[in-house]
């Protein structure tokens, strides 16, 4: 790459603003009730016998914990695995649909078709290949497991309560042929879902999900780029991800 081109790339990045939409993975990360927690421990951490510094550790994690991606295979037989999702779908134009007011009144609120229609009336059509982020305001509860999931009891999937995406809205997003859908809650289906219909609709159409996002309040409704880079687990149904917005 020429120095001129390199300078152009640096200028493009410096002209924008990076917003980290990722929760740190640590012992406070909230797992799905049926999953084990994230764990990390030091293997070696300190000075060696010759006085040099050396640090290394081990971590163990479910695929679907913290800020993570659901690959299409998660709920669609034969769908793409994490390592198969093309980069041009993980780095794409993005938009935010804000339903914080409704969620503040009803913790089981689901994004409805009317919310998407209202957004499009203000901002224009949702385009093919875009990533749609749903801003519920729920990340303010992280890492309080009881407030975030609606229950702090292990294995209590039936007691969960948090906002999500409604079936009619999921069908609209599928028909718009978006690349991905993200949300700042534990799942694209609302907490009380028993059939995971939204997972099935979106994953069935090859659409990935980004779950447990944070800091969506710092994003505009439209006009920015999302970079969502999961660990490249070749056969993963999901993986922890670093998700960043690039503002103009």
C-alpha cells in the first residue's frame, strides 16, 4: 500500500468516532441460565527466575455469553457457522431503532412492526445488507443478573423477563434482507419467549444476531458503520464479539 493510501485510511479513521458497544468478559458476565459462567485464571503471572516479566492465562466460556454473536446455525439447520460469516456482513452500515420509552413502562415490551414503520417514515427505508440495532436501554442493568434477566436464580429460564423483538417486526426485518440484528438485552426474543420464534425467523433467513450490546445511547439513528468481529470459531454456533460503531 502506498504512503498516500495509508494516510487516507488513517485520516478516514481519525475523522470518525469509535464507540465500543461491548461488555468486558469477566467473572461478572451474565450467562444464559442453563450455561456455565465465564472463567479466567492466571497460568503464570509475574517475574521469572531471570527477572523478566511473563504473563499468560486460561479462559473458559460458553459461546453465547456477554456481548456475542449468534451465527445462523444457532437456530437454523445448515446455516452459516461463525467462521463462515463473510466480513462484508460483519462490517456494514447500521441504524438504531429506539424503544427505550416503551421498555421503561413494560419490561416485556417487544419491538413491533409499528416501531419499524415509524422509524422508516422519519429516516427512510431500511436497506438490504444493513445491521439494525434495537435500543431498549436495558444495558443499564448490567451486571445485575436479577434486574437484567428478571431472575437471579440459576437454571431459571422460565422466570426471565426482558424486552425483545416481536414476531411481526422480525418478519419485516427478514423481508428487508438485513445482514444482522443487534439488541442490548440477553436475546432477540423477549425473556418470556417459550418458542424462540424470532431466533428462528432471523437465523432461518441467514441473519445473525448481536446480543448483550451496550452503550447504544451514544449512537445516532442512522449514518454510521458497525464493526462486529467475533472470535473466528470455525464450527461455532456463536462466539464472544468485539462490537464497535464508527460514527461520521
